[in-house]
C-alpha cells in the first residue's frame, strides 16, 4: 500500500475550509425600524403585560385589594420606570399615564437614563455579561438565549445590587453626578 502524502491537497484544504466555514459562528445583523419606542407602542404592547403581572401579584399578596395597605399609603405595588418619554411619565396626559391611572398603578419617579441609580441597569449588566459568552446564528436563537439567561438571574443577585443603592447614591453625590462603578455594577 502506498504511503499517504503528509501534504494536504488543494481539494482537501478547500473541503476543510468549507466545513469550518459552515460550522463557524455567523454574525447576526438586526435592522430595526427607527430606534425608539413610542408611547402608543408601550401602552398597547408592553404596559398591559406589566399591569397583568402587578395585578397577579396583588391577588397573590392580599386577595387583590386595591385599598390602603399595611403602611396606610395604598401603594401596594410600584412600577419603576426610567421616565423615558414613551412611558408617559414626563407628559401631562398620555396613553400610558391614563392606563396606569385607571389600573391603580403607582409610579416611582426616577430620573430618565440614570444608569447609576436604576437597579434594572444592574440586572441588564448581568444579562449582557452572560450573553457575551454565548454564540448564536439567528435572531430566534438570540431570543432563546436571552430568555434562558434572564431566567438564570437569581433573587440573591438582584438583592445584592439593590443593597448597594445607598452606597451608589452616596458615590453619585460625592462625584457630582458622574458615572460610578462598583464590583457588582
């Protein structure tokens, strides 16, 4: 039997290259219409989901009572938003604000686009860090990975970041509103 050449042929090289190319990660390019959410979209597509969850939590907590709570202020559940215009928090009467008022949704006033003091930004940070370690080829795969990683975030991780809020507030004041960084976020 003749010895096999130790040098790869052009055909073998091209076959290996084609196989490698087929199996390698392909970047996903997502093109969106515009780059901002409208108040109408928020009120029709997202806010109803939040309201359903808040109402389910109310029922679970106290049978759905919308009256005065243990502290006497009636604010059983609070929806924290970042005052983005689409949330209807900065405008007088808007579709989102009207819907929240009709459903007894109490709002926490919070500065828009304030990553230093918005706990959800810390949670987005966890999610972004975990997503960077994953590989996807399609938008559906990315969506699935996002759901998987979101579900892996524990209450302990969330509570640890919320527990840092006092420290973060102090740091923001000490630094004149400049960006702050801690070990967790």
